[in-house]
């Protein structure tokens, strides 16, 4: 019964129902989820949001674990066709610079005297992301959570 907060305006969210959503797990099985629908109670916002579990990438069918494997080039046992793998890679490449920029700006805002700039980061985009969110399993959901909790704009950039 925790209170949910709108990521756009920080207003209170109220449950207005649920919807079914399909997800393909790491074994290739289709899993059906029931996702809560929430409406912002702020009169100036009134947007509808969906409460997704950590294993789900917004607007995508495959789990975050599958995305992580594909992005890290460890996709031999992933339940995806070559065309899906190519689309997931393109999805990541198209957003990677903005994701690293968001992480760097959040880090700088919280640790102003850190002195870390773009030239101090690893060369690869994935290395830069791992610098901020660690390389261990679950890095993609940590990345999304950090960006959503610190930047109101990020939810539209991940679509």
C-alpha cells in the first residue's frame, strides 16, 4: 500500500485498473503479466502510467536479462531471432549516448567535486555505463531505475 509518485510532476498516483502484458523470458517462454495502471491526480498532469516489474524493459517484449546478454554480445543462448537481436542492438546504440550523458549529469550533480568528465570514462559506451552502475547482472534495470528516479524526462527517451 505504498504511495506511488508521478515521474513527470511528482504528483500522487491512484490505481485505476490493470492490463495484461506478455513478456518473453530468458528461456523463450511467453509469460503473462498483470500490470497496474495508475493515473496522476495532479490536475495539470493527469497522465496514465504503468507499474512495471524490474525484469521488464518499457515497450519491449524480452526481459532485461535478455537485453543485457545481447548488448554484451553474449547472445548464443538467448531466445531471440537474428532480426530481434539486431533491433535490440540498434535500440541500445540509438540511446546509449543519452543514457551515458544522463548518468554523468546525475553523478556530477550528486558529487560536484568529483572531477570526473567524459575524458575520464572508459572508451566503450557499455564500459561507460558499467562505470556508473557496475557490470554485474541486472545493470540495465539499475540504469533505468537511476535515470527514472533522477530525471523526469528519461521515461520518454527509452521508448
